[in-house]
């Protein structure tokens, strides 16, 4: 074993995880690569695969490991992924919520699988290509924002346990994305430097989640079609295609005209009805969160001041949080809108992730 130790690298085939394996290999670590196969793509999907874990990506990861001379494995975790991520994705939409499958994968699948494999091969560490940082302070492992604020991925890492963080390293945390592209080019990996990024859900290559729900939920379209649109005052103003195909804050594809813009305010799955209103109706002052995972502190003091993100690209909003065991009440100190149940709420103290949870509900 090398002086630096043995590290298991999660390799998706993209530039970030590929550069992690290259950098750690150059630094003297003994690298073992692993790519997780989460989904079987149809022939139609294969033509437009651009996401992680695609067949092309798996082959790219394997080719790089052969070139650098380290071991690479492909893990078939389709069953676990389906049970914990895909089924949850379908279930959440059936409940009128908006899930984030990447967070479910990180929290319940990826780290558990990686550490299990790391133990098998006596690896001290696991590494991923996330743009975030991690440190040990006051006996707690704390994730903080990456140097590249435009690429920071701390938001999707809030659910990882202390036990799993203990053996995790993020080699890209102190770099900007453009630096990684430059490193790849300068080190002779021109193909990596030309790779485009993917923003799709890995099991939905065409990014059409509505079609995915229809294809993977028996008779869904017939069950939910011809639902009703209502205004806040209870007036019925039209019909919709089915409540799972809409999200809070949605404006497009409503096909309703009242002379002013309308937005989805509420989704009521059991009645298959959707409440529409104006943009000002989306503004909230209070939010409730559950299934907390605390990171920087074991437990929050009463009415702690935080900055909170309610979606990935959110800049954050100042708020006061009050923790009640595994739930929390958040009082916003500035106007905030488009809060979607099912999404993650991540609590920050400056650059550090304090913790996070899943949004239950919000109110004026």
C-alpha cells in the first residue's frame, strides 16, 4: 500500500470524478475506481445518454483506470437504487411533492455502497468529484461550500451521516471548475477537457419526468387526467392533465388565461386539484421541515439564526430556526417564495452546512 493510503474513487466517467482519480493517483494514493450502474437504458435512451452512469460513461471510467494502471470495478446497484431512489421519486410525486433524487441517492445509496466496497478492499478513504469541502472540528465532521460558488454542491450533501463523512474526501473543493478543465487539458487529457456537463436526472436522460412517471406508474394518466384548477377563493377555472405533472411555482403549460399570470400555489393529490394564484401568493414567512440530519452541531440552540437554501440554485435567505427533536420550524427574515414540499432545506452558518431536512409545508 502507498504511503498516502488506499482510496476508493466513485467514477461516473465525467470530468470531475475522472480528475479526482488522476489527481489522487498523481499525489501518491493507491486508487481503486468504482462505477455504479443504477439503471438499464433503453435503445432509445442510449442514443441521447449524457448523464452519469450511462454505458458510455462506464466505458470512459474503465478506459481511464486502465490507462493509469489502477483497478476499476462496476457495481450493479439497480435493485437498491430502484427501491430507495426511483420508488421514492414516484411516491413523492404521487403525494403532490417535488423530490430531489440526487439527495436520496447520496444519503441512502452512494455512500453506503462506497464504504461497503471500501471495507472490502481495505481502503481508508472514499473520494467523489463534488465541489465541497470537509473538515473535523469539535469532534464533528463539517461540510462547507466549495471555492467555486457557481458549482458548489454542499446543498446535495446535507444528509450524509457523521460515520460516513469520517472517511470522505473531496479533492475538488478548493478548485474552480474552469481550473479543473485547464488541468485536464494541460495534463494531456484533452477528451476530458472537452466533455460537456449533464444536468439531467441520471435515470431520465431526456429530462422528461412526466413521461417517466407515466411509463413507470400503472394507469397513472387515466387516474389523474381531467383534474380541476381552482383559484384561492374556490372558483373552478379549468382542467389540468393530472396533479403529479405540476410543481409549486409553475407558470408555463397551465393553459389558463385570466388576463394576468397564474402560478401553481398548492397541490392537493387526493382531490386531484390544483390551486392557482398570483406571484405574490407564493411568498411565505414560515416553513416546517422534518427528517433532520444535523452536521455542524449535534443540536441547535433555541431560535438559532441561519441562512437557508430551499433549492439547489437558491442564494439563501436569512431565517430563525427552532428545532424540535427531528423536526424544525423556520421563520424567514426576508421574503421568500416557491417553497416546494419534498425538496430539501439546507441550513448554513456562513460557509458551513449546519444540517438539513425535507420540507413538509409552508405558510404566510
